[in-house]
C-alpha cells in the first residue's frame, strides 16, 4: 500500500457525474482513489457498486469508501449488509460528523439528486477529517459489528 490513504469509490448511473467530480476532489486532497465504477451514465444497478466498495473497505484494501446514487439510500442499505461496514447516508455536515465521531462510519453515501457538488464536497471533507471518538462509542460500535460478524 502506498503512503497515500486509499478511498474506494462507486456510483450508479444517477451518481456518476457527482462521483467523477468527487474523485477529482479526493485526488486534489492527496487521496488515492480506487474507482470501482460505474464509468458512464448508462443505467446500472446500485447494489453492484455498493458491494464492490463495501468489500474493498471490509478487506482493508481501502481506508474508507464513498458511494453515490440518486438518494444515497439504496447504496447505504446495500453496503451495510457487509460485515465490518458502517455506511452512513449523510445530507449535512453535522450528521456526517456524528456518523464519524460516534459511529465510526467507514463508508459515506451521498445523494446526487439532492446535493450540489460544493456541499457534497463539504460533507466529504467532514467525513475524511473527523476522527472516531472511541470511549463509550466504541462499545456501541462493537455491538453493531457483533450483529453482522464484523
């Protein structure tokens, strides 16, 4: 693994354009992007990409994951089926900060049809910059992971 932090990224057709923009944003911030698709606006199924990103994060091939679809909901539901993945669908910076600080979210899902690119970048920055607080929150994360075998 290189010295750069690796972020696994995926999107369906609805999230393709925002994913592309956020990949550029991540690279500008010094991250190595593992783009797992989709690579066009042709209609696709979001679980395919959620699964690829979730597997990469769960296997330790990426520090964190980013998924983008129309609402972010389907991506979060699909990603959270994987042991060791804690995906959070965030529409604002406060929810994102809490997902990281209290829940140790390791995958962020975003809504391409609901978030303007600059605000999506702000949320992503919070996701990347907010540390997990541990402490009493660790016990709760451990309980979540025990349910999925993560």
